[in-house]
C-alpha cells in the first residue's frame, strides 16, 4: 500500500506498564492529529516539505512531545530547540540550533532552507532571522509545562542529564513525506536533553545525521541517542546504502538500526520514505511513537514494539 507520510514522536523505553490508558490515548491522538494536518496539506497539493512542516508543527504545538511547547529544560532553566528540513528534489536544506524564542522551530528551518544561503543558523542569529522573516516569536517561558519543570527539578537534584523522560525516552519529533509530484522531504524538531549543558546540540539539526532527503534514495528523520546518530551519520548512511549498496529501503534501515547502531550501543529509531511510497519505521528500543498515512486515507499509529 502506497504511503504519503510517516511521523515519529520519539523513541526509548516506552512500555505499557509505564503509561496509563489515558496517557496512551493522548499520545495516539497527538499522532493522529499530526497525520491529519499532513493529509490536509497533501490534498491541498502542498510540496513535500510543507506536508512535513504541517505534521511537525502539530507535534510542536502538543505539550506531550519534546519539541516546541513542552520542550525540556536546559541546565540553566530555559529552553533551547533545534530543527531541520531537507528537500529531496534539489538537496536544499535548512536547520537551526539553540533557538529560544521561535514558537515553531521547524518553520524557521524551512525559512532558512528557502530564503538563506547558509544551511545552519544558531542561537541569537537564528532568532534574529526568525524575526526578519516574520515568524511568530514568544517568550522563552511560553515553552514551560509542569511536567517538564518536574523533570528538570529531578535532574538537578540527581545531577544527571535526562533524555526526555526518566524512563529514558529520546524526545524528538519528525516527519517524512511524499507529495503529488512524487518529491520527498524530511523534517525533524527537538527540545534536546533535560538538564543539557554547554549548548549541547544533538543530531536533529545536523543534515546527514538526524535528517536527510534525496529523491534518488529516501527521506529520513531519526530519533534516539543523538551522539550515536552523529558519529555514524545515520541519515546519510541510509541513503548511501540504497544508492551505492543497492539495498532496499527496509533492508538498509534494518541493518543500520538493528546491527550498526545496536552493536555500537546506540538506541533509537528512524522513519523513512521513498518516491514509491514505501516506508520503514525501525527502532531498537522498547517503543517509538509513530504513525503512517496511506494514500487511500488509512492511518496507522502505534507506540510499543508489539
């Protein structure tokens, strides 16, 4: 069955025993809402990158996910967010790191891709570019939520860095999409690690590590322990395995997630799509928030491995 959109909301130690029925239902509804936002954009004839943006904005606006509203706290007690977008038709890409005032970081990444000669902007410069582009900005404490505040206080008390939840969830959201012109794109957005220090940046805004798209191979968005995805250039390696190794999308993704990363001690997953509408969503952790929208309108959402 041909698919047009896949999304993720983070991977990690996510089990039925650690989640109430109400919370599970809320996460699943969040995934459905994001897929619906993408479906509307697809039917409107939007480009693949705009379908991705619509889905990711929906997740950024949902405080359950570690991106945008609900982003985790840094060691300094504020929020620094990263995002990236890449278009498969011409390899155009835009990314931002350490932004503090942009309501939807993925829209800033899209603006960098469309209007800026550089690929990656960071910190105050990225926030200034957002204002120049007329994107909505908010005070940094707008991103606060009680749940994230509690995580932050626990991390400070224990002097640890938390990958989103105490039960080890890697908090990132992302989307990969296929449009009516058979172009593909990818987008990723994250609030990073609770109690992160020294301006730490993970794989999400790094083209080739956490985000990549090429019409000739695939579009991919990753979620997991970012340092491993950076070291192994996972997103680009997936594309290379298809282009040079002649592997299928599914085989290449499985080898990366279940062998290369797992053997190295890296945990997480990825979502990917190609121009045939084939998708893959492998993960080597107990769970990954994920969803697929098929061309016929059918929707699949899931959290746990089985």
